[in-house]
């Protein structure tokens, strides 16, 4: 304790001030020396009058609770101070009596200031020469804590707790004020909810949880006495430490004895309570995303936290937003669907474990709302222990040489959502969707045909001698798997079979910059600087020949939302992790509402979905699928689905996206620590993890059919193909191009009665879409006409016009 000034005049003035404030004339009269200090009395009274008449009271910090979408499953708690206010009716009467017995016997009878207590403390302390007794009532202590919590500057907190006469004078005036404004029960309730109990516990609810793992309504005598005794000095009376344990027991017994004195309990009850061996749990309340209910939920929790920190609604600065989250006492219902999240994690763990350098990442999102339903990966959300690290040396050779550890099994990196240095991963052919949407919006129908030769010599410029260049040129020269062409194909087949040489020429026709614009509209952010250099420069973007093959980086969440936007008829919804936020007053904040806007033409979106049913083994009455890359997806889910696989060069990643009307899931397997991994990934792990997660998420949900596209965007502007049978190749080409088609010549002759090296016919014949490809077939001259017929160029027929003999 601090030494007191023993000067008789100073002590007399101090007592006089106390007497003035408490209205206790008898206390002043009891000490004649007070009469020697009239000036001090006058000064004290004037200082008292200058105090603000009203105590500004701010709410004490409250813990925020973060729940899953069911509003019941707790994901995480977040707080600066572990506190949750409870009404007095939910606090055991024994706890109420224990705090009164420990701190203020006359609480229920004084007017906020205990005049007799002040006088008694003055006499005792003056005789002892040190501060041995205090005279602060529960109400005065509450005032002190309220002032500290209302402080806006650290110095104000110091002033609220420093041991000075000015502080005591302020406390007493405000205590008198509070006693007039609040009932005793209201004061006691506020005190119990604001008092510190040590070990990060503030308020009786947190204390009951930390030390006994129970609700304060269930506290027993010995438990209530322990907690009440700790308020005086939480560190000194900490029962969880070796030094504090015996002191806590002594203090507990002291409070129990005082409860007998206040007649709260009987001597027999006291004896029984003191005989109970003190047991405490030291159960610290989890705090933050590294302490979620399940460690694989931490990635979603972190996504929510990052989202919160970006919302200006919660404060002008990130500091303000974090303080509001951790002290605002919110009840937050997130979008995390426990069923989908658990399915995603289970399906990942079936294929790859947490200690692998390779990461299998899944993100699930609801079309039409943007609500994020799952974020899962084979990692543990935590910081690696620097003293006892679990993480392996990085797979990146440059980092490995420096002894830098990788992100497995422990990491707090936002692997599925992006941020910090996570730019995303190459999703390969799933990017063909952006080219298809751009083409559909430009008026190219699903029936639009392209001759899918392989390799294809494009007009895009690359470095001469590059592996991507046609031999001896500087032209980008993409190939199909196995270097084979597929002939003339429409969008359904091009997308279903993932034909590179359909989409590169389609991108040329549409304009690569327009394709990049579609990717932006669908939410791709181009975080990597190398990608941004193209994406933010239209001239550069228009020469980005390989963009349609997925050479840019994106995150699983971005890709899930891009496909979800198309499922929602082109309505883009910003990914959002919350669906309800309720403040301390029970008011719902509208910031949790979906944020959506129409970004893609409805018919274009519906047509894109129709084509996207082909790769996953599904189709509609409209679809004209011919080939798929993951038919097992539809066989497993057995509901209407759409989606697309993707693989990068050298199989450094493998990806799959699958969506229904209710959920879209994007998955990818990659090495987050080293994009240029030497591992060659297959779809054996990622594909089943994705479609089984969709299957599990859809259990119990009804099938919802996709809306089919209209005839115009399916078939386009159909035109008649000129008949060119038996005409020269040059004339045939001229006639076909003059009719608005793209003419190609099949160099392999076919049997035909037309003269050799003339046009045997076309494929297709009859009608096709305006601007479509028409293949001219070459005759070998070996076809035999029927007896009595002649071959006449330019007349209708299939594969050569065979006319009947003229009539007799």
C-alpha cells in the first residue's frame, strides 16, 4: 500500500472533503482539527460543484458470437474482453450476496456513499500510517470502472484509477447520482457484469465459465465466494496458479464468513462450504479464428473476419472495425452450412491428408445470393509453433535452400479466397466459359461451328521459337490433347470435349479483351501483377491468346461464384459470409443482405449453362452434347448439373467446377507454396471430391431444372447453303463465302461422280447458321452415276447432284 501524508492539516482537509461530499456533518464534528482548515473546506466544496452533473457511461465491451447458418452451431467467439452481460435474475442469489459480503455490507442501505465507512477508514488508516482500509462502496467502484470504460485516451484510464482525493471526490459525487437514478438491483447487475475476475474473464458470466464451466445461475456458495473474493485483486487471488491457490482459498473463506455476518447463509452452510476442496477448470474462452469449434472451420472464419474488416459500415479505419467486432456484443449468423462444410472436408480427407505439400481446395457458394456455404482444404488453420514447428520445409526449391518452412500442415493463409500473397491458381480450361459467354453475348449461337484442326495457327503473336509458336513463326499455335483435330464442332461439343482449337479461334472472333471483360464481370480479380498487366490494358488483353485456356490465376471462391452467376441467369452476387447480424439491442443490421446485380444477359447465361451440362454428363432437351470429360459427376449426383474440368500445361493443377441451382462448388489441387511444381496432377483426387461434395450437399433437396435457352440463341440466324456440287474449288469457296459462311476445304477426297478435284458437296448441307463453317468436300472422280443419269453442276443434291435421265 502507498504511504499517506500524515500532515494533520492535509488529513483534516481530506476528511472534510469526504464529509462534504457524503453529507456527513457528524464525521467532521468528530475531529476538532477540521476547524483549522476552512480554506480547504471552501476549496473542496467549489471543486465538487465544478464536477459534471452527469456521468457519461459507455457500454462495457461485449463478446461477439459467430454462428453457422443454422443460428445454433457456434463457430467462434471474438473479444477484447471476455464478457457477456446477463440480467440479475440469471445470477445465483448466492453470488449476489457473496459480492455484497466481500465488498460492501451496507450496499442495500446507503445512498451510494457509506459515510460511516469513510469515517471508520480514516481513523484506521490514520492510526496505522498506511492505507489499510478502503471506504469505496460497490456504487463507487462501479463509477470507477464506468469512467475507465468511457475513456477515449489512455491517460483518462489512469486518472480513473489513480489514488488521489480528486478521484475519490469524483467517484462519490457520481455514486450519489447513480444511486438516485438506478435501483440497487440495477447497480448490482451492472457491477457484476463489468467487474474483472482475472484470466481474461470480465463479468460474472465469463468468470463462471472460465473457472467452473457453468452458468452463473448455478453457482454454489463456495464457488460464488471464490469469485466474489477475486474482484479485489484478481492476480493475487488467482486459483489457477501455484502461488495464488492458497491465497484464493483464504480469501474464499473470508467471504464465506462475511456472508454469515450479513445473514446471507447460516454458520452450518458456511462450514460445509469451507470444507469443499477448491477445484477450478481454468477454461479460457476461445478467442478468434485460430480457436474455432473445429479447426478446419478457421478458413471460413478468417474469410468472415477479412470481410468484416473491409466494411466501412463498421468504422472508418480497420482499427475501429476490429474494436467494434471484438467489443460490440454481436450475434452473427454466418452463411456457413455445416452439412456442406463437413462434406467438403470429409471428401478432401478421403483423398489427401493435411501433411501433404499438395492442397486440395474446395469452395461452395449459393447461386442467386452469393452466400458462401463452405471453404475447405487439407490444412489446419493455425500458426505454426516457432519453438516446436510442425511444418515441413517448403516445396519451393528457392525457399527450401534458405530453410523456409512451407504452409503444411498449418497455415492461416487465405488459400481458397485470396489475399495477402495468395493470388490464386491456374484453373485451365474452366476459363473457356468466359469465351463462350462473350461469344453468346455477341450473338454467336450454340450452333456456331468451327473446324477444330490441331495444331491451329492463330493470329496471336508470341515469341519466335517459343514452344507455343507454330514452327518457324511467331504465331501462337495451340493444340488439342493428342494433337488431333475433331472436325467441325459446335459450342456444345467444343465445351463438352474441352477442345482447345474451338475456343482459341472463337476468342479471336469475339476479341480477347471482351473475353477478359466477361471474366471481370463474373468476379475474377486478377490479383497477380503479371495478370493485371494484361487485364487492365485492352491492347495487351486483345493479344492474350492463351487466356481462354486458363493461364491466369483465380481462387476457388472466385470460380465458384463465376459459374454460380450463370446458374442465376447472369445475376452476379458479391460473395458474402453473413446472413444476419444482430446488435446488443436486438436490432438487425441490413449489411448482411445479398448484394446482387445483373451482369450477363439472361439468354446468354442460360445458353452457357446448357452447354456446360455436357462436360459433366448431363443434358437438356435443348442440348446437343457429343462427349464429356467427367460423366461420373452426373452419375453420382443424379440431379440437373453443369460444370467444367480444367488442367494446366504439364498438369501443374487440376480443377473441376460443378453446380446445381442450389450450390456451386469449385475445386482445385495445386501446390500453394510453389506454382511451378514438378508434380503432375490428375483429376483422380479433385473430381470425386468436388462432385461428391455437391452430391452430399444436395441430399434431401429437390431437383431444380435449369431454364433452357430460347431458339434464337440456340440456332442463330439459319441460312441456306449454296449448292456447289461439281464446281471448281475456287468457285465453290467464292459462292459459300458470298452467302455469309466461312468456307473450309477438306483435303481428303471422297468418292463422287463429279470430276476429280471439283467440289463433291458440303458438310453440312442444306442449312446452317450465318457465319458458320461450311466444309467443301473434294471429289476423287470415282463415284459411279446410275445408268441413264448425267452429272450437272450446281443442282441440289447430297455429295454431288445425280439427276434422273430426261423424259422420253
